[in-house]
């Protein structure tokens, strides 16, 4: 299983379309963790599994989404409703409740990945307005058997090799 995880483009269509074109048909799913500021049915958002961020005003977006991708249960949300800037406790309990193996969220604009009790939490950062670093970012998450790799990329599609490993 190989998926794209992106978040927080805040109305920028050029970057979201560039990443989408690069990975469409090359990954098993594309996740957008909210704050696109685009209409739910826009061409730019077509093909993404998507949720509503605190800056998304189209009520067609769900707050949360649980999906299975090739046998892996993914829970996705923007993060603002779970207080992710102060703790992962609330999002952890929700992920446990729905049986998620992978948890994707945005909101803080800070990239990171962390395993808590065999559940992988991934924040791809922001593809437009990063915090804590200068590069705008997104993530590719790949699961082969029981091994999961998370790679972060900048908006020029160059891999980011230095990050602190925490959300």
C-alpha cells in the first residue's frame, strides 16, 4: 500500500494540482487532511479522500473519515476538533475506537510522524504555509507487510531527510 497525504494548501491550487498530477495513478489513495479552502466538488480536489478543516466552509466535507486501503484501516481528520496542537490523546482514542492502523491529520502545519501503541500518526505539514521549517511539505506513506515507511517531500518533490521525528 502506498498513499499520498497532503494538507493545508489554503486555496493554493497550483501546488495541490502539481502534487496530484505527480502521484495520480501511482499511489493507492490520495488523502487531503483539510484546509484546502476549495469547494468539495472542485476539479482540484477530485480524486482525494478529503475532510473538512477549520478554514473549509463547504459543508459537504466530512469532519472525519475512516477508510480501508488494501486491508489497512485509516482514520483521517483535520485535527482541530481533537486538539492536536496540545496533545494526541483525543485523536488517539478516536483512532482506537475505529480500529485505525494509520492516522492522518494536519492543522498544525508541522510535519511529523509518531507511533503510539502500534498506531502510526502522520501530519504531512502544510503544502503552502509550513511552521517550524521553511519547506512546504507533503508525505508518502508506504506499507509493505508489517513495515511502514513515511517519507516527507517539499513542494519541488525533493525528499526531506532531516526532521525531528515527532509531531
